[in-house]
C-alpha cells in the first residue's frame, strides 16, 4: 500500500525528534568550573559588637544602594584578586582585648546581652529645683535685729527711749548740753586774777627759805573740771632732799611736803638707819582724773596730792613702800605714816585698798572743821 507524502512525513517525525534530543544532549555539556573562586572582602566588625563564635559564619554581602546615582563606581585599580578557597573554614583569631576563654555554659550565657549589676543612676538636672533635696541642709534663718537695750528696759505704759543718733561724717554734733563727765567742784571754775595773789607770793617766799627748788608753770585747766591757777614745778624739797621726777603741784602742797621731809622723814631715817634722807621718789602729783571708782574729782586733779613710792638715804639705802617690808623698814614706814596724819588731811597706803598698796598718798583735801582721813 502506497503512502502519501504526508503520511511519510508523519512517520519520520518521531525519529527526527529523538535525533534532535541526542544532538542537544551532546552539545549541552556542563561548563568547566574554575578551581579558584574569588572571595569578596568583608569589613571587619567593630570589636565587642559580635561575639567571637559568630566570626566564622559565612559573610553576608553588603546591600546594594537604593538609588542608582548613589552607587559608587568600582575602582579599576582595586580589583578583586582570586583567592584559593581553603579546604576548611579558618578559625577566628582570639581578640587580645577579650577576656579568658569561658566554659561552654558560660559561652552560651555570654552570647546573651549582659545585664549590669546596678542600674545606671540618671544625672541630676543642672537646673536648680524648687524643692530642696533631702541631703541638702536648709540655710539658717537670718537673725532678727536685736531690740535696743533701752526698749527692753522700758516698763509697760512707758515710751521706750530712742537711741541717740550718731552724727554723720561732715556733720557737727548737736550743741545740746551733755551730762558732765565728773561731778562739779568749786575749784574747777575759780577765776584767775590778772596778777599773782599775795598768799601765792608769800608761799613762794617760804619755799625759798626752805631751800626748795621750783619753777613757775602755766595755769592748768581741763573741760572735765581739773584746774590749777598758780602751779609750780618742784625739783627738790630742800637743800639736800631731791624729788624725782619733777612734780607739778600747787605751792601749799609743796610747802607742806618740804616741811614734812625736813621735820619728820629725815630724822626718822637717821634714827632707823643712821643715814640722812637723800631723795624721795614720787609716783604721782598733778593728774586730771577722778577718785578711783567714782565721778568725784581726785585731789590730784588740783595739784593738791602727792604719792610717794620710795625713800633713798645718803648711803644709797632704798626703802620701798610695800605691803610686807622687812622689820626695820616696816618700823620706819609706820612712823612716817602716823606722823603724816595731821599735816596732811588724807593719808592712805598699803592696807587701805589695792590702789594704794605700793605708795603713800598724802593730800590737803579741804574737809569740814579741818578734819583728817587717815587709813
């Protein structure tokens, strides 16, 4: 039976398909793989961020940039060279900064994030808070001004006395009369005559008869009330009796002292020590001051008192006025002290008070009926 050309083609079609399969299989041989595969360089992670166990994992290539324009062009000089792939993955080198190796149990725990032992304390806000902290000690309250003493002493119902205002710099103090510093004395405001009175002239004549060495001195006056109208500076109480240092006093006191030195002290020294009186050491004559512990003016304020601290004899024997002298000196001092009460209106010394423990105080204070005060 004869086949048509169409039938012959269909009969040979399976044979052609099989032949094409064999030919394609022969031509499609697998390509030869290179022995060396280029390994891309990987950026080393910063120390401490990745544990050492993770360093041996397969590196992950960096992601491509999103924008085409931002992609960096490859550098022609920085080409990747083929590297021979090692048979086994290299073990990661130990980081010198890492601590010693831990046990497997510790390694598994080290992979976890370490929790600090104590929670970090937040730093304080540099701005000051309105409320003080517990540790901050409160400042002490400001001291209230103390009331004036005059206000405290005021009795109920009485107005407190206002404190006196001090004058400001440049201002003159008020001319109101202030309380006198010392109590008034008639001798403080006694007028001074234009010429020396007759009694003063006569007194000076008697001093010359006693061989007293003296000089005239200008009048003394003080707002406190101290005054001497006709003072003199006495240098000696006789021809052989010196007075040291020079003493400023009134003429009446100088005459009384010179007579007492000649008639009492010098004979007493001759009797007790066999020596003449050579000099008298005075501790005070005219001084503008009140009596100790009072506002009444002292007799020293009028040149009317003399304090004697020591006697010096012709052979330089010195006798001090003191609370506990030796037996001979005690007898000599007691005789002088007793004899002074009469010529002088006031006599004080050791034992009278603490202020007169080291000297005799002789003065001519005017007393009623010519009385004396000897202690």
